[in-house]
């Protein structure tokens, strides 16, 4: 079985190895309806424990890929199967490489217009086998949403890549899942700005060590207060380990 779903603090996390990603993405493309690949951080996991809609969104997602080292260590502590940790930008590059290999289509959604246009140009030059069938900026007027959804439906891309400017993008897709054909939706706030070279991606060595939070803290020292939800996460793991409250996947 290429994908195995476990629960960490009763929040779903999927285990898929990199070598199985191509087959899984191609299999998802054959399924009807909107599909979601969601990147899950420790902060997302904690939020899902408090927000029912987001938890249901994760439960219905086709792939929930952990991006925080703390989720991996948490799964080990709960004696679960150990997930594979993904760097969001690297994972997106892998998906685009699959689209490129199989001549699939892509829709870009998000960022401001200069970033979006530059991102499109850079994606085209790097992945010549991908057909970009549409694009739409983020930070859009609510009055334009129906037209945006209609344009995505008409374009029927293999993948919709969502960047900045869409509030709660995973839940945005989940709420509108019945409005789309058979696209895979992938959201990452920084991806289009990275493609446009307006933002740097995390150094792979920094990510590998699980230190990617520190550059963010340097930019915004208030993020030091994330230590408190982190402590709560550790205490929750201990509670689940002692009282065996972690529910198996049904």
C-alpha cells in the first residue's frame, strides 16, 4: 500500500515515500472531483484539534504530508508508524516534475500580479512540458470569486497551485469542493513568491535540522511565544501516551 494514514493526537497524517509519489499523483488525477494535498505543520495540527471544520478538511484530504519535525517525533513517541517529512517547496517541485513528465496542465492562483506573472514565466521556462491553462491573482475582490471559480472549472487543470492572498486556502478549497472538476489543489503561502524570486526558500540543511522556525523568529520576535503551544503539544503527547487516547484510523 503506497499511502498509510495514521493519527497523531487524533489528527490524520499520511505516510508516503518519495518513490511512490508519482504513482499516487497519477492515481489522484484519475479520480473525479476536487482533491487536496495538504502540508501539515505542528501549528496546523494543534489548530485542527480546536477547529472542527479544519479537522474534517484534513480527514477528507487525499494526502496530508507532515512538514514539522515535531510531528515525526510525536508519531514515534506514540508508537505509530513513522511518517516521511516533506519540505513543501521541494514536494511541489516533485509534483511539477510529474506534471511535466506526463504533459499535464497547471493553474496558478495567488500572489500579487507581478509575482504571479514572473512565477508563471519561470515555471514555463523550467517545466516546458506543463501547460499553464490559467492564472488568477490572490487578494481578490469578493465580488470576483464566482468568476474565478467558473474560470478554474472551465480550465479543468490537473493541478491548481495556490499561493498567498487566499485566506485559509485549504478550507477555501474544501468549502467549494463541489464547484470543481477533477483538479488536485495544493496550497503553500510562499510558493509563487519563491518561483518569482521575491522570496527565498528555506535552506535545505536548515529544514533538515528542523530549525526553519528560527529565520521566522528573527524577522518576527513575537513568534518566540510559540514556545507555549509547543509545550502544550508535548504535554498532549504525554497524556495520549499514558492514557492511550490516540484513536486508530477507521
